[in-house]
């Protein structure tokens, strides 16, 4: 699949569709960009037949407590059965306050020594959550962590291109007004984000351009905060206003997020977007918002678990699992294949 981006890129590691090296090293293309150029792109190999399988987990880093380890164990089992190609983390990677620095033992205690299954030794494409912004954000983004554990690929906003689908990871934290309120009960590490409005404007422009230029069969957008949710936090109005119109205009198929500690599927009302929350990586049980608008709600579970996603050029299936690996909800979308030039 060709890319029409005008970034200067060079490849590192195996070529597109290349064989993974030991430790599941990703074949990646790093694009170095200035403050206002395009988003970094990774090339991720799919299976030889073009199919792609992955897991999505969010809101997890609690040193194994709150059933994090049990979820991890089942992710390992299902991941093995599916032969997953990579993992997506929807953020809130380290509780309560992100990492204190690149030498914070929480990285090992909440990540490396928890997700130990062989099947999970694949790239972890990771966004930041609001709790991550309460610590040293630059630590999570640092290549030092990538050296400690090569599967760790955390960035603010970036793109993962595969043969079958393009994934657009969007840093949703700067959008949320509440985090910028003064006074604030928490402090956020906004280094690299201020001035806020320019950051948001630039990010939206880049996401719009990238989505428009993508010729992928499936377009999947990942952020930490939900656009729509009937959980504890609920809809993120800032994203509803600023991000959703861009996703709808560009025919995005799935919007995947965490933040609400639940598993959830809502079908779009104004467009065919499916809104999927996978935020059940550890602490859960926050109930449902009784007053929330339930239009399009297909599934809601406020306990622990994770999600899988399987894609072929004409089919997309996602499945939600609880912490015993039991299937709770399953959904399939088909697309006609077009062979037009
Ligand atoms: C862990 O999972 C068990 C079994 O589902 C559940 O009974 C328990 O409440 C969970 N613990 C926490 C802290 O959520």
C-alpha cells in the first residue's frame, strides 16, 4: 500500500511484510518530523494472507493488582490462539501518576513482568492516558524504555499502516478542558503540548490529512478518551465537537478507546462508526450511568477484560472477553471488495 505522505522517512529493520525477528521486533519506518509536520508512521506486517489479529487493553498498570494479572494471563492465552500481530494499549498505562522517570520500577512491575506470555511479545502500540500525564510524560515516550523492552512503542499521536487497515492513534488528553482548569486537584505534564490551542489545531489537521490520504480498507482511530460512553466518565464533549466530524467525514470504521473502566460497544447514530471501549485492564466495577443516552448501545460490561480485533480486507470482527477469557460479546462487519482502479 503506497503512502502519499511527503515526510522524509527511512526504514529500520525488516521491510514491509517482513519476517519478525526474535522478540517480535516491529518492522518500522521512523519519520522524523518537526513540530508541525506529519505524524510518525510505522509499517506493521500482516499475515501472508493479509489478515491481521490484535488485542486491545486499556487502563491497566497496577502492578498486577485489581485482577490485572488475570486479564494479562487470558490475553496471553487468546493471543496465542489467534496468533496476534500486535497489541494496542488505549492508555492509563501506569497508575496513579504515570511514571516518575525512565528508571521508575513501575515499568517493569506493571508491564514487563505482567504481560509475560510469549504471544504478547509483539509490538505494543500505546497512547497516553490522563493518569500518564500526571507523571513524567517524556519518560513514557522515551527511547530508553524501548531499549529496556523493545515491544514498547508509546507516542502521543502516530499512524500504524498495515496491508489491511490503517490505525490512527490520537492523543486525546489535551482536548479535555477539565485537565486545564485552574486550580486543579492534579498537575499535568504538558511539556510538548503547550500552547494548547495550536497543538490541538495542528493535531486535528494532521489527523484529517492522514485519514483523507489513507487508501486502507479499514480506518481505525484509537484514543484514550471515549467519544461516546455510557460509563462512569461518559461522552467526551470536546472530542464529540472537534474530532468526531473529522472521523465521520473520512469514513472511519472504528473508534477505539479506554478511560471508562469497562468493555463497551455503541453503534454510531449519525454514521456507521462503531465506538468501542476497552478499558478493563485492571480496576473496574464502576457501574453504568443510568441517565446516559443509550442510543446505539449494543453491549456494556463494567468488569475487567479486553478486546480482540481480527481484520481481513472484507471482514472485521471484534470480540470482548472477561478475565476468564469467556466471550461476552462479538460483532462482525463486512465490506464489499471493490476492484476499481
Ligand atoms: C477479580 O475478579 C474476581 C472474579 O471475577 C472478582 O470476584 C473480584 O471482585 C475481582 N477483584 C477486583 C478487585 O476487581
